[in-house]
């Protein structure tokens, strides 16, 4: 039983204040008035008999008690949002067949969660899931082997296919942990160590190579790696540096203690992850799956990534469809 005065709205206000350090920004993000935000925060601190935020500083800073409580509050809010998402999921009981393709960046957490939600709604449906790189997912969509797919967008229009943008996924640089401190700068790391390139047959490989060419950046042709996890393994072992995205970085969680992630030291660029559906599926199903995907990506990928890499705030984000 929650102690009197601890409310869901109070937890949401505390989370927003912790993220922004500003009553005005928290109020705007939550759609509340500034007095309402301040009152919710006072009620929560009174209920907990603890100061969670140093109100005398600008921007506001968490107290030690606030930092400890924030971790627990975010877990509670995350679970509540996921539960709400599962309760409001689409009605798929009318489907007899659903072939779904998912980009392999989501294999760790998101795809299993989505499939669990779908399975509870596909009561009379023959369901098939394919997990693969984006270029293979796109080829399967064009061959009409899939009804719905989630993959990186190439920016090209596919005949008979509707695209629903889901996530802006910015590119970033990864290198062995400690290499920047040893070399003195990120640019020096790029000079000392080889670039670990993505396989050029993959969409991400073509996107990175095209951007490097636009920036007139030339690196030795030594390594071209077929799978993202293999590339991250080589970075962790000190073989070289690479260009990836937050979705790929979060998928490689077991290497985080051995690698560093940085903002690109050249012109930024990003990719878009989208949901694709054939036009003969242009009913509520693709839109409902897209809505569910955005909620899951926010809770399972974006929020954890921004807590680990705060500079991603505003860069890695859900897109309105």
C-alpha cells in the first residue's frame, strides 16, 4: 500500500523535474500549469518526509535522496506504462494470417515483448516472425512475403507500401574504453585505430559510407564486418572504432563496460526506423501496431539509453506518424 500523498501524477512530475531541472519545462511536457507542478512536488516530498530536489538551485538538482528515489520511481512508471500499453493494444482477432518482419536491432527486449502482446490478440491467426537486417526485411516486403515490417528506412518509396515513421536513430561513434584519454582526443583515436566498417550490402553500411563520402572523410579499407554484434566485439577488444546508432549500442549491452560512445566529431546524421505495411492492409492494424511500437521503443530503448547517455536527449526520439 502506498503511503498517503504518493500519487502517480506526483511520480510523473518528479520524473519530469529530474529530467529538465525546470518547473516551466516540466509543466509544458506534462500539460500542467506551473503551480500544479510545484504543488505535486510539495505533496510528494511531504508524503515521503524527504527533500528530493534542491529547489534553491537553477536548474534544479536532485538531492542524494532524490537520486535514489528516482531509480525506483522510473521502474514503477515504466512498468505502469507498459501495462497500460498492453491493455490498450489493438484488436487483431479478425486476422487469419500475419507475417511480421522486425529489424534485428530489437531482438534483445522489444521484439519478444511485442510478440507477446500480439500473441495474446491473435487468437485465430497463423503468425510468422522474421528477424533480419533492414535490407533483408525490405526485400521481403517488396516480394510480398511480409504483411507488416519494422526496419530502417532507405528514403525510397516502395510501390504499394505505406510507411509509418517510428524513431529517429542518430549515428554516433564508439571506440575502446580509455582510448580517448590515452590518445588525447577523439580525432586522434580515429587516426590511430582503423575504422571497423559495416558490411556494404547492408543498408546501415551504405548509409554510413555515403555520409563519410559527403564529408570527404577517407579511412583505410581494412575491416568490413557483417554483423553488428561482431563489430561491437571488435571495438571492445581494442581492434578499432566504429559508427553505430543508439539502437545498436543498446543491443550490445554486454560490451558497455569495454567501450565508449561519443557524439560524432563531424557533421551529424541519423536514420529513421519505420513500420511498413502494404496498402491492402491500410486499416487500423498497421496504425495500432505502430502506436504500440512507439510506446515500447520509448520505454524499453529510448528512456534507458538517455539515462546512460544524457547527450542523446532530443536526438534519439519517437516520431509522430
